[in-house]
């Protein structure tokens, strides 16, 4: 006589199958990183215009 195996069937709702494709923390940290790059870039441009260009006059 064969023993019947009990099999657990996991049912998922359709809403659970849709996963978020991005992490909000990752998006925020990436934004902060690129904002810092922009601030550094414009700070460097300000330094060049304010202090380096007047030396060549």
C-alpha cells in the first residue's frame, strides 16, 4: 500500500506576484550621490571663475 505524501500548495494572490522593481533607499542614496557631484562641480567652476581667471588679466 502506497503512503500518500502530503504536499503543501502555496497559493499566491496576483498582487503578491508584482514586486517592486526598485528600492526607495537605493533611489534616495543615488540622488544624494549625484546631487553631491553637481555641488562639487559648480563649486569647482566658481573657484575657477572667482580666483583663477582674474590671475590672467
